[in-house]
């Protein structure tokens, strides 16, 4: 029974790969040439404190470059707390302070991560099993910029991440997400669509490198644009 479930999980992962490839082809086709095209680099580091009981914490610093990776778009510090409620669900919330070339932004976030495939395989096979995780959350941005106006902005984020180890050390993953936003300039609607994939590679006993490609379509900001994003982050997890 467990082997059959693992086979089904592998098939789901392969289908997600095909759907992602088709989505990238469709959304990046000439039919959508009315938007601008850009490339960006996101890079930084994350420190995660994992405790046996109570809240876990993380701190992330990230630098983002746009205009084909030639100019500073922003850099931010984000502090996050995590609380495991069940075997499948982790709730999290935090604060982000972002510095842009002409203003600063503040963000409050509340959400969670739900492992939709937690019971597919026994716990002894936990490191090597197929995973499909739903990341969801609500965020409020203070002084966000839309159409050259600074205002508050509310968003709901949905991201699905599917992963299956390729070899013992490398864990590739696929992701797809949408960001729905509403503010004084725009009514409720889909602000961003993101599709992509990447890998997680252990480097040391406590550190790992995360590399990711994200294709992003931005609808609300003017002018609308498509962005090819390269994201590199070094992550350190410490147990207490």
C-alpha cells in the first residue's frame, strides 16, 4: 500500500513538472508581449533557530537587483516566528523592514505552511518522501508604492511547492503561486503570478544553499512586466 502511494506521489510530481513547463511556455509566448521584460537577482542569507518546544524563529536579510540585475531595487530584513500546531501544519508570522531607493516600507505577515502529503509515507522515510506544501498568508504593507503613489496595501498569498529528492543530497522542487492584492489604487485582483523551480543543496551540517528560478508576471504596477528572477540564498539552521 505504501509503495503504491509513493508511486502515485511520483506521478503527481511528474505531472506538476509538465504543467509548470506548459505554463511557462504559454505565459511567456508572444501573445503576452504587451508587458515589459526584465531580469532580477535576489540574494541573501537566512538564519533559523529550531527549538524542540515553543516558537521557532528566523531572520533573513536579502538584496534585490532589477533593471537586468544592474540597479538596486531594495534590501530588507525580515523577522519571523513559527509555531507547529499539528504534524501537517505550521503557523507563522513576522515583520519585514524594506529599504528602497526613494522610500522605506513596512510589512506585517500572518500565515502558515500545510504539508498536504504528510501521511503518504511512514516517518522513517521522512527525508526522502514526496512533499506537496501549501504556503498561505495575509500581509499588510505600509507605504507600498503603486503608480507612483505610496499607500497601504493588503494581500493574500498562495504558493504550492512540490519536491522529490533526486539523489541523496540534492532536493529539487517546483513552485507555483499567486498574490491577490487590494488597496486605494486597485480593487481586489491578481497582482502577481509566479512559476518556477530550483534546488536545495546541503553544504555543511547546519547550512544549505537554495537556488531558484522564478518567472513572475506583475499586473498591478505600471507598466506591467514579466520578470525572470534568479534567487540564491544561504540558509543556516541551528537547534537549541
